[in-house]
C-alpha cells in the first residue's frame, strides 16, 4: 500500500490541454477578397458567407444590399 499524499508537498504541474483547431468555416478559405459589393458576396463559399454573417452582421447586410 502506498503512503498517503501530504497536501503540503508540491505536486508536479499538470500539462495544459491542447487547444482544438478552429472550425474550418470560422477561418474561411480566402477564395475571395472581402471588398464591399454583391459580386464579392456571390464569389464566396457558403462557409465564408456564414463566417462573415456571424463576425460582421452589418458588413454582411451592406454586401447583400439590404
């Protein structure tokens, strides 16, 4: 049987958990430059439009022309 741990004895620090990779739609793929205008919005993939809508709702509305 092992000896009980003394709460006053320093313990080794736990290693931090690795950070998960960001979701692919959050980063975008960079297929289209973000310039204002409907043409740019039309060139974006669905994931890029979704990321833009969540990160900059006002900019998304301007690009849609709403």
